């Protein structure tokens, strides 16, 4: 549970602290934010329904295409753990 809390905290911290610095325009910034939130939500739901981890992975991978931040790769890895 503690590891889940840490990874969710990292995802939210990334979302809130650095998205503006990396996003190329407001449309990409909005898309990035939505994908990160979708990924975090699906990850949280994965404890009850393991198929949600696949949704989280897809959302995080799409977010990574917008912003090549290694913290997103960590979140993807947590979905496989």
C-alpha cells in the first residue's frame, strides 16, 4: 500500500509541478494532464480490477509521448508490479 501511495504521489507531483515547463502548447498540456489523471485513476482502480492496470499503462504511455519525463516510466513500471 505504501508503494502505491508513493507512486500516486509522484504522478500527481509530476502533474502539478512540471507539466507547464515541458508542454509545447496549451492543447498538449491539457491532453497531458488528462492522460496523467486517467492513468492515476485507472491505477488506483487496479487494486479491485486488474484490467485497469492496462488502461493505466496506455494512458501513461500516451502521456510519455507528449512529455518524455522518466517519472512517467516509473509509473508504467509500477503498473506491472
